C-alpha cells in the first residue's frame, strides 16, 4: 500500500492512503504523536518521516545557533570596532597592577570620572589578590 504524508493548515499531519486518511498525527510542543500505525510498512514510513522531521529541526536549530554565535561575536567585538585598538593586560603579569594605577593617575588628571578611576583602582587591587593566590611573572 502506498501513501504520502500531508500537512494541513492547522498544523496536523495526515497519512493519506488511496485517497482516504488512515492515520492522523498532531504536533504537540515539537513532538509528533502517532495515533495509529498498524502495518509494519506504515510504521516504517512513519519512523522515516519522524526522522526526517527531526533532521529538519536539527538543521534549523544549527542554523539558528550559527546566527547566534555570529551575533555574539559581533556584540563582543563592538568595543574594538567602535573605539579602535585595544591593549590587554594579563592578571599574571607582574606589572599589571602598577600599569593600571599609572593609567588611573593620568586619567584622573585628564578629567576622567571618579567612578571610572575608582573602578580601575579596584581592578588593580583584585589583580594583586589574584596574583597572591595564583602567582605572577614577567609577561610572555
């Protein structure tokens, strides 16, 4: 017996056999529920259709994940794009806390906000604590 699957406007899926509906399945939160599958051939077709449905959903999810990764990458690189080059100081570098303090002194003299300077000095203290726990060395 041959047949085919048909999707209706309300989202239900029907298996049409010789012009009549012999099996109806409805989507329930992304899960396909099979009401009847009496013959082995029909069960195999239903299983193949379900596998195809899952594969299609996987492809869509992978495409959405790729788009999200691209968006996250774009958002995390906004600072480098909008403000120019970035210089990174590693916490393990022995000169990092002093470099931050030097920057904070010059930023304060140039008119940077007290909040910005305070945050930088707090970061210098955090890095010194980290270095006491994890060690420090001259930059690579």
